[in-house]
């Protein structure tokens, strides 16, 4: 069996790139894989190329790189897909701005290759004028669609009359480190307990809700600090102004940069709980990391976040600071191991091995 996977790969930064890296490594256990990777995720006028690239997790295989915004590059791939008779071709869709690229490349592919669209997001986080049109075009030239959440699965069926296979965001096998080693590596004070907000800081992720909660949490639990670990896509000055006005400057640690994959384990190792105060979402790679590291998770009940996270294994909040405050305090006060045991059960259920076995049966 032979397959082609198209989308962002390392050295590009981001959750989709990391997902594709793991996908290739798992699929290669059972079939031959060719890769078409992106040179950039976003046009450089939106985000400089330097901010889109890191040097970790480079795939140990040959990759054909294209600019997803350059039609001449799309046609360059035509020779590759014509030459190789792939059993299936997977396009990893997360934003309409790359949807045109997928659409045209899929048009080059013959009928003998099954065209699969793997959807991380259907509704873009930022508004885009042609998003509906591009999505509909892309859906029309697919043989199969795969979603990573019930949320997207239902949208495809109800809004676009398109059936999909509902899978999940797989859990990576991770190397854990002790809390002591993590605190030493990050140079954090051992007398505090830490809350972790992880990943790119964007408006929909609700960091403002969490910051409003910190002041109230401090009145109930003095020895806590918040770690914000991830690059700010939003204007960081607005958040710093908010932190200052709330009087929580000494309670917030900001690491405003992309966190390299070899350092992620220290941030999760150092924290007591992971908080996702999102205002909207489909599914989340941060949830998967929290599960992989066996952490207590506090999350809002939006989109697909609570399809696998629930009151049996996590702490579920409404999208307001009062509810979030109460749930975070509950998480700190919870001395039972029941939720942690149930979180760890998800590690096998949501494995990459199971994910790819199902994918290969399409």
C-alpha cells in the first residue's frame, strides 16, 4: 500500500505540523508514504517566515516542499501524483487559505487513488471572505472525509450534507519528567503550585477569562502562579495592561515564544493542572498533551473539547471567570485519584495505533 500526505510538516511550527509528523511515523509501520510539505503555513505578509519555522522533529525522509500560495508549485506536484499510483492521498485541512492548494492538487489525482480530506477545523478562527466557497469546492473532489471531533462531524452532515468518518485527536507517546526536574529546568520556585496555559495565544482561547480568575483564586489559595507558555498572536501589551490592572504581576509568568518539542515535557511536568478557558473550539492538541502527561485538566464546555473530557476525568467550566475560578479551586482541592486514573485510561483509547488502523480501512 502506498500513500501521499499533503500539508505542513516540520520544520514548520504548529499543532498541524506536529500532528502530520506523528501521522507519517505511525502510517509508515504499515505502508509506503510520500510527503508533500509546505514551505510556509501563512502568507509572509500575515506572519514572517522566521516565526513559522523551528528545527525540531525533522522527518527522516525525503519531502517535496511547495508554497501553498503559489499555483506554479501546485502544478509541479502534478508529475509526482501522475507518476505514482497512490492507494490514497490525505490532505490535512485546517484553514480555507490553504484549501485552494488542496483542491487543485486533488484535481490532478486520478480516479484510482482515494482522496481523503482530514479536517482539523471547518470554521476558521479568523473570518475569511471566500472560506465557504473554498470548503465546498474542496469537499466536492474528495472521496472520503475524516473529522477529529463530533462537533465537525455534525457540521459537515447538517450544513454541507457531507458524511464523514468521526475519529479523534490522537494522544502522543510522551516522555515524562519529574516535577522537581521540571522546576529546576524552568528555574521556578518550588514553594508554588503552577497552573499552565499552553500554546499560541489567540483571542478565542480566552486568556482574558483566566486572568480575571487568577485574582479570585489567589484569595482562596495563596501559593499558586500561572504560567503562560506560548507565542502571543494577539497584542501582548493588552494582556500585560490587564495583568497590571488586576494587580497580579507577581502571579503570572509569561514565556512569549514558541515552545520547542523537547521542552514541552518540562512545562507539563511543572504544573498541577492545565487550563483551557476557550471561548470556542473544535478539538485541541493541548487537551491531547494534557491527557498524554496525565494532568488534571480544567476546560470550558465549548465545541468538541468535552467529547472525551468530562466530569469523570476533568473539571468542566462555563465560559466565564466565576465558573472557571470555582473549577480551578475544585481541581486544586481534589485529593482523590479518580479523575487522574480516568484521564490515563484515555491514553490507550485515543492512541495513534488505533487511529491509523481505522484510517487504513477507508
